[in-house]
């Protein structure tokens, strides 16, 4: 038998007999040189700023300043990570805060109230206009602030370039379906109104009575299953979607139509969760890959969608089942992310192989190897990867790759064996195991926990 590459782009199926494949804390890339699949480990992170206990409620970037909401305070953070709190105390201390700006002001809404920061004077005030309806989400379009009124189908608009001024007559209702308005969102100059089971698109007309109108053919039968799962993505946006048929999917919006990007197996997993309402998503670009990071807090699960090749992978942090990163924004040519259980803000770093010092577990489960009813004898398995990349810091040991083998479709696994990756500078080292024996069904699992660069170009077996 000539060498067979066991790397593939599939995901673990709801039946291990179909596929036991898994990718944990890694992503795939099609190699331009060899036309093969390469597996890269996810980047690490370093601490940028910390606010003690409880997570950041909202984070935003404007004019070389990061704005973060923690407990009942809003902070401004400079490029060195130095944070300064504004004197004003918010009326709430928990729950996510939505944020937008109009170029001269920044608007913060926490459900009951709104707060306005004037950039020129750096003064933060509570919005006290008696006509302000309360707001749980906000957006900006064509000079106007737009907010969703809690527990209604109504959205309201502010005065032009003034988040502090609201008029009791300047509202409209998302009315194509009777579901309540969950979120207002702006993309490519158009206003999107998301309900639980449907969405609709409104455009700016400039009319004196009310400057927005609903596009008559714009209604789509996909609502928003989790308010904070919706975010910008690549050249569009992405969200955890739900329609009247019941199950949830992940969709992007392309050409005026929601496009499903989740797979059958991913949807089976998501729809098995008891709670999806608290799902939180954010997106970022890394090494040319548009990533959508989706957390399910109640389920303690995290997933990554790679828009460049349409592949899903699992994410987790050391010692817990979900990933630490909760909210994310680009700023200062970096990606900044918050921690879900404390007030830390991290930067994602290309050449960092820990999460603020904690190990990152890398795991890859291969596709099935089978030829029917006949047993397959395997003389050797070789993991082709970047080797000679260093020692384990503080130990002086050669980094290790851990290999486990299943001979029953990935239902059970044998003992873990350790393969040397090679000492520093030993670029010819090969992670290899011989005399694996016979079986009808083979699946292989590779893990790395040492803080090293992870690049796997192939898993090959010979007989």
C-alpha cells in the first residue's frame, strides 16, 4: 500500500461510524504549493488590561481609544493598556451593553437607559430626554442613532448627529411579522430589523415625517435565535438563525438572502443544547481567514467557523469546556478579546502559544481508514509537521506529540503514546510510530499541549 494521507475537512458526525473527525483549537488551510490541507494551531493571547472580577459587559474602539464597560463604569483604555474610569455611574451593573457612534458621539445602551460620550469634550452623561424609550440594542445610519425599544416591535431614531435628543413621534414598527424586535443592525447602509422568526430591511428615504421605509420585497423568514450572536462577518454579517420550522442554523447574508453555513452535524449539536438564547458571537480576520467565534455560555461550549473554506472547529481553554474569549474587537492593528469570567482583556498574538500563560490543547482526529471487510495491516504512521522548533520552556525537554489509536470507528481509544517532535534546530525530525498491527477500522488522534508552534501537513500510513 502506498502512503495514504488521513487529513480531511469533515466534522465529527452524530454517528462515530460515519465520521469521528475532530479539530480542537486549530484551523485548516489549503496549501498553494502542494494542493493539500495544512492544519494550523490557533494563536495564543497575552494580557492587555485587567479589571478584576466579573466580565466586561461591552467593548468598542474609536479614535485610538478602547472603551470598555465593567460593572457600572465605563472606562477608556489607551494603547498601553492604561484604563481611566469616567465619573458617571451606570444604573445597571450586569448584562451586555450595546455600543455605536456617529463620529462625534458614542452611544451606550444597557436596556433601560442610554449614555452619551461627546468625543470632543470627553464628557459622559446619561441621556435624560423624556422621550427616550429605553433601548437594548443600538446602531447608526445616515446621521441617526437607531435603537430597539425593549419588549416591543418598535425602533426609534435620534436627532441628526445627536444621541441625546429624541422625539416621541420618531419611531416605527417592524411589522412584516408579529414577533418582537430583538435587535437593530446596520450593514452596507441598510437597516436590518431582527425578530425571533423573521427579519426585514429598511432603507433611508429622507422623508420629513419619518426618514425610513421598509423595502417591500425584503422580508426574510430567518429570525435571530440569540441577540448577541449577530455580528459583522467578512463582507456581510452572520448570526444564529431560527425560523418557524423550529431548528436553529447559522446563516450569513449574501445577495439579499440568508445563506446557511452550518452543517447537518453542527446543527445536530447546536439543537441538542438546552439553552441557546445567551449565545454570544464575534468575528475577526486572522492570517487571511475570516473567523466567527460562537460561544454557548449555559452549555459551556465554543465553536469556530472559518469562512474561507466553510469549516467548523471546536474551541476550548485550559481546564474548562468552553473558550475564554467572549467579546472581540479590532484595534491598533490587533484583535482584542475579553474573558467570559473576569475583567481581563487580551490581545491575540501570532507567535504566542499559551493563553496568558495557560496551555492550549491542540487535538486532531483523522478520517476513518477502512477498505471494507478485510483487515488492514499498518507498518507505520508518520505525522508530517514543522519540527525542530524548540524545547519546553523551563524544562529543557523535547516537545512531544501524543498519539492515540481507535480500532472501532472512534468509539473507544487505546493508550496514549508519546512521539518526539525534535530538539531545537532538528528540522529533519519525524514523529513516527511503527508496527501498529491489524484492524478493519482505524482512526487516529493527535494531541499537542506543549507551548510550541503547531503546523501539521499530513498524517501518512504505510503497510
